[in-house]
C-alpha cells in the first residue's frame, strides 16, 4: 500500500468546510466529516479507485459534497 497523508492546507480546508457546513445546518458538519472518512477509507482500500489526476495521482469524488480526495 502506498503512503497516505493529508497536506496541511487540505487539513485546514477540511476543518473550515466542516465548520461551514455545521453553521449551515446542525449535523451537516458531522455528515460531511463522516462522508470524508468513508471516502478516505474507500481510497485506502482501493488505491486504483477514482479517475487519474495527473501522472501519479487519482481523484475520488466525495459523495454529496463538492470535494475530491487525491
């Protein structure tokens, strides 16, 4: 398995988005967090999931939210 890491800017964007969604509707921030976690687990279990993104990366889109994980 390849190494998985979160870029510091991606971590900041994730935290900001979770707060944003929670401020829009109670529980939506948690839904966002759990959906990101599910997508991350899918990516770890199936590294070839998603579409090619550049030469060395793949992108898995996050269901229900306008984000993708590389």
